[in-house]
C-alpha cells in the first residue's frame, strides 16, 4: 500500500493515527460488542489447596469462598487470522453475595490479547507460552514464562462427560494505574465483575495430574494440589461483559500490586518455609 501526499500541500491521504470520526468510533464499539462465536479447545483442572494460601492472595474486599479451590484453564483459541493461546490460574473468591474466581495470572501468547484485557477490564494478563497438545488419548497442556513451565497438566482421556447446561461465571479484576511518581496509584482502583456466559459442545474426562514448578515471577507453587477434583478437556465458546462495581481502598490494594507485574525485586520474596 502506498501512502502519498498531494503536491502543493493542500490535500493529504488519511492519517490513520489521527482522530477517528464519530461513525468510525461507533463502528468499532459495535464490532467489539458482538458475540465472537469462536470456539476454543481447552484443558481445565480444579483442585483443593491450602485455605491459608488462598486467603493470603486475595486483596480486599475479596474474601475466600466456601472451599479453597484453584482453577486452571489452558486453551487454544482459533481466532480469525491467527491462533491464540490463552491461560488462567485463578482461586475461588467471593465479593459480598457474589461467588467467582480471582485470576492471579493470565498468560497470553499474543500482545493483541493483552491490551484490551488489561486496560479495559483490569485482567492480569502477561505474555507467555500456552501449550495444548493431544495425541490420541494423551493430553498435555502447559503455561510457561521466562523459560519455566510453571503449570503443566498431563494425562489421558478416560471417557466422555455429559454436556453441561450453558453457565454463567464471574471473574474479579482490579483495574488500576500505578502512579507516575512510583508511589501508589493515579486515581482510585476499581473492582470489576466480569461475567461470562459459556456454552460447551464437547467434554471429556482426563485421568492425570497437575505439576506446579517453582518460578520467581509466577509463584503458583504456593497453592499446592491437596485434592485434585477434576481434569477435563473440551470445546466451548463464551462472551463477556464487565462492570465496575466499587472503588477500592488504594492502601489496601497496594501490597498486592506485584501480582500484576514482573517485579525484579520479587527475587527477595523467599518461598514458604519447608518448600522444595
């Protein structure tokens, strides 16, 4: 494509970094609001972990749910034009009367998937490697960053499962901007409820295990597998809608801010006593 300026300086082709028209803004808003209709193939593992560890990672006003559960989702999404690897490592949480999940890290294989999620919803997305492999009945899925596969789910398909009814799931995010001067936030953080409506068209049970590896930047090994409840592989589609529900005390959230970033000073955060 050739971009040129007309001689004489009186006319110029469209400068795409310039301001969009109201019509263009409306078109992008409409497009982003449509249901994607994209199906993903994903592995989901759920286990019960140490309740004290779950309580320790939840910023106020979130509180532990009735059970100290961890849910890992590792998916391959066939988006038009390019495949996407998407992952989530979340703990069960509650906000008032609403039960949901609080993701600690959401590795994505492309930057395009980061920007909207982090800036609009406050999702803790980071660039990473997301693997979903199947060879016959053998399945392996992993989340990796900085050369470390900090979560690996592996096993063999042991049979089909009945398809669940369409379901509603809530994830909790904190949308915030670290302050320019490095102290606190620019503006009060907000707690976001992100509601997803999911449909499943294939679901199989996996008999296998979950491996958590030590990583300075993704210390999920602090939430060990005490009781593995299920591993499944399936195909699903979903939409999502977010809502900012309340402003959060910035002083209460600040001690948890490092969850969102690769802070070099995390090297000073020693693993729990007695860990390998």
